[in-house]
């Protein structure tokens, strides 16, 4: 008896990064904002995702279906001394509180290293992006390096 297997659809995935400095304007203390920066999308490993169109430091689901995705986001950032910075993932421009990570930036010789990870259900054309906040002052944040990646959970 012959056994036939249905072809397995490749997992949806994507990643983007920025490896040079960019300035993030902070106007209100402790309010999460988009980086306002443009990441570089790695199309060589992407499947069913593109760089965000509403937020260009995000990843957009273009697979045609809803998907459960695992996201990882990180940022190395600089600002004034003795300040606390934060990062969150945002779905369609709305920060997800459960993804918050904070780091303390002590001296000029130290960069804040922030990492977050979460599973997010994405409908077709949803975007997930990185948002940041300065919890100590309204000093702007200098992004040194950052990345966001997504892989489908099956």
C-alpha cells in the first residue's frame, strides 16, 4: 500500500537589524515610542514576512494567514549617565506590556543592553516592532545596534 504525505509548508520567518547608530527622540519620560529608524531586512532567510511598512523597524506578516510567532528583540543603547531605559514589542503600533525589559545605564563607558522575547498571534498584514522608553528623563536615546526576529511556532 502506497503512503502519500502532503507537502509541508515552510515555516514563516523573518529578521531585521540595524548595526549603525541612530537617534531616537524622547519627548515624554516613561512613554514607549517607535524607534523611528529603518532596519535592514534579511530577505535571504525570510518566508512570508517583509520589513514593516507602517513601522520600518518592524516585521510584517505577509503569509496570507494568521500565524503564531515567537519574537526576539534586542537593542544596545546609549543615553545620559544613571538612567533606566526600556524596550517592548509592539503589535500594530500598540506596545505589549508583558514584553517589557529594562536596563540601567550607569556611566558613559557602558551601553544599556535590552532583550525581550514573546509569542504573538499575528493576523495577515500585522506588524510587530521595537518600541523604547527612557524611564529617567526626556534625554534622547542613541541606538547603537538592534535586531528583531520572528519564527513561526508550530
